[in-house]
C-alpha cells in the first residue's frame, strides 16, 4: 500500500471508530429521565 | 382488561434496533462496490461530505417527525405527515412509508433466505472441493426453483417461507419482546463476526497464484486518494446515493421506531449513535472484507472487472475454501451469519410501519397485523422468487427500493423545513436532547439537504447516456437506459419488445460458439467476434427450435430460436403493475382510515 492510502485509511477509520464509540458511550452513560419515560424496563421504579 | 401499549424496553435497545434497521446487506456489498466503481479512495471524501450534509440532517428530520407524530398517537408516516400540515394531501406522500417497506421486504426477505441457506451449506461443507465456476453455478442452480441443491423440493421457496415465518413471529412479539431482543443479539454478533473477518482479510497479504493477488492491493485501491475524480458529478451522485440507501432514510421505518419515544426523551443523540454505528459497520468493516479477500486470491484486475452484489454468494464461499477445512466453515458461517443479522434487523423494521398503521387506524392486534404483513409480503414476494431470472426482482428493487425512497425523502424534507417550518422542526429536534445540536444544521436542513436531494432526484430522472455528464453537457443530452425516464420507456430493451412472440432475438452481436442440447434444454453461447469470449448464453426448453448453428455470425435482433415465447418485458411490466396495485391499495386504506377518523372525531 502507498503511504497516502495507508494514511487515508487509518485516519478515516480511526475517526469514524472514535465518533461511534463516543456517541454510544454517551448513550450508555447518560442518566435516564424520571418516569414515565419511553422505556418499559425501568417502569417499576418509583414515579 | 387494559391492553399494554407498545414501547421500547431500553434506550440501548432502541439505538441498536435503529442501527440494525440501517445496517443491511448494502453495508458489506454495495459500499465497497460503489467505492471500486467510483475511483476508489476518491469516493470516500464525497461520501463523508454527503453524510454530513444529507445523511445526518435526514436522520434528525425523520427522528423528529416520528416522535412528533407519536405524541398524537400516529405510528406510521401517512398520519405522521398529515399531523404536520393542514393540507390533507400530504398523507398520501406518507403512503410511500408503508408501500416501500412491504415491496422491499418482499424481495429482501428472499435475499435474507439465501443467507440462511448459505449458513446451512457452509456448516454442511457443501462447497468443499468446488472450483470457482462450480460455486458460481451453485447459486444459479439455487435460484432456479425447479432445481434443488439439497434434495428438498422447491428449496428456495422453502427457505423463503422459513425466513418470512421467522420475521412474522418476531414481529408478533412486539417491539421490546421481539424486534429489540433480536437487535440486542444480532448487532453485537454482527460486529464481532465483521471484526474477525476484517482482521483475517486485511492480514492475509499475498494469497493467490496471480501476480496481483494481494489483499493490500485491494485496500490500496479502495483508499488511494484520487482528487481529480472529485470534479466528476457521477462520483458525487454515487456517494449521495450510497449515503441515502445505507442509512435507510426515506423508508418510513425511522419515523415508526421514533414514534414510540416520548417528547421529553432524547432523539438527537440517539440518531447520532445509530447513524455513526452504521457508518462504522460500513466504512471500517464493510470496506475491509469483500474487496481485500477477493483481491488476495483472485487479483485486483479481477476485482475491478467483477465487483458486484453477486460476489457475496458466487465468489465468497470459494474464497473461504482456501482457508482450510475448519476456518472455511467458520468463515462461511460468520460471513453469511453476519449478512443474515444485517438482513433480519432491517426486514423487521420494514414490518413495523404496517403494524403501527393497522393498530392506530383499525385497532388490529399484533398477531393479526404481523400475519397480514407476512401475507402481503408473500403475495408480493412470490413473483420475485418464481421470476427472478426474468427481471422481476430487479424491477422491485428499482421502483420500490430506489425511486420511491428519493421521492419520499424529498417530500419529507420540504414538509419539515418549509411547510411545518424549520423553527418548529428545530424546536422538536432539540426537545429533550442530550447533546447540543450545532446551529449550522438549521440552514443545512432548510436549504442544503433539499437541494442535494433535488439534485439526486433530477439526476436520476435524466441520467445522461453512459453516465457521462461532461459529454452530455458539452455535446447534447441523450438519456441513459438506467434513467427513470429511460426505465419508463424500457429504453434498455432493444429486442424482444413484444410480450408474446413466436421467435427469440439475440440482444448481442457476435459468433455462435456453441449449440448444445442437454437433458431438457438447448444452450446457445454467443462469443465476441474478436476473441470468442462468451458475451451471452441463451437457454431454451426443448420444445423450442434453434435457428442458428455453430460458427454463424449474428447481429443484434437476429432470430436465435423459434417457438412460443413470453418475453421478459411482460414480466417486468407485470411487476410494475403489481407495485402500482399495492400503492393504490394502501392509498385506499389511508382514505378509509381518514373517513373513520372523521367519523370518530379524531380529525
């Protein structure tokens, strides 16, 4: 592979991976809203 | 007795289901082929720009519209759109959001059933000892429903029915009990399989016998920047098209999933998470599997000449055989398993708009809605199974899976930015948001995205001959057969234009290189006049008579066989009629629903 191809591949794939991981991490770590919310799994929690 | 309302179980489940809706076979098959056909590394820059200017805005628009509609009890696009404007006609644009899903599911479930079948054949080691041609022929035998590769009669139909039944069962379990559970299992497995195959593929290096057999050459071709291609409108159009199809926008599925999110809950971050997850699967995994493996064993030149959708089934099983007896099974199961999960998470999403519509408007139960979705899909899908080789499959894909998406997306961005109003739309998007949406997207949503979509639509409508834009602009515009207008006119059908005829004409010029009669068929091979390389193969049942002989030179339009023929144009026109009938049937249902709403005081 040429240097420019390696750089393009690595830069694009690393950036896309980091952004994907960042947004998914935020989804996982953002505290849920108070009930009633959109999700049924925590419906037993106190409203 | 209270009926439990449909809802998502968890936020992660919603994001994975949305990502699963977007991630489809195209991430692994369409993206690398588009990149190869559009200048390799040059493709990625327009692709990323189109993602920012068209993909992300469309995701946010659809999530916002869906959640807004859900607030008023609407879970499918006809009445989600109706709710956003006083003009009653908009809801008929929303019909596309149900129509597309049923029509696409009809043939998509068929492809999904191929992946199921190929998982089975990988485990059973059916491909062991087959050469490349035998593996390719295996596929053509499989899709010929009169033949069987397993001994099961009508094998392709049996797998199709099993696949459809699985979809119906999961849909009948509801969002949290069915769709979400599949996404929570399927998406992690898909990513895991993809990572394994990508690592194996990238690290295999020089594997085949030819001089240019090297996976690194495949990667180099995909990622070598070629900035001169950036001035070619064809590359930009291909990039915009890919973004469009990969994100599953313009289908109505995102609206439907988002309609079950409450207005105080986030959509902005969820949309980004699902959208970028799709990008990861496509750019990181999709680009690192098919092309490098094929280049490693068959060479870069072979890839440039043969890159296409069929590689997944006609080439990959042969390439996995080169990995040895154990890894070939692992590779086959992972590859077709990955495609199966990509397929089923998308086909389930296609079922939910119909289910949401029938529940909202006619109070149908989940089971009844899921069964009728299956029945409609089967009725629409059987012609694609029976007449796959006659072009019905391609016709569905073009009109329902391509043109309809662009029309609906164009309508919804105009509705959101201009009719509903960008200020109200922006407020809806930001309500409950867990991230700050950059302000620059407000003018992008209002001006840039509609213009880009208009460009995509007009360019598809009047695609110039051979997709050569520079020539069309400088030397006069001649329509390509693949343009929407060209398709309507059947410009691509040069010969055999009658539905029924007593002869069959050749679509190519060349020399008849062989005329054979096997058990039930005559097989005529036409070769190039220069090299005798095969350019067309015609197969006729034995009740037809062959009108050419070996060594004969023939021109386009010359008769090659006589007898009673039903030409492909009949099947493709019938396919269009089928699709139109489905659309009109759905329009009628929406009309009936409107009458019911007026009667019940809901409008």
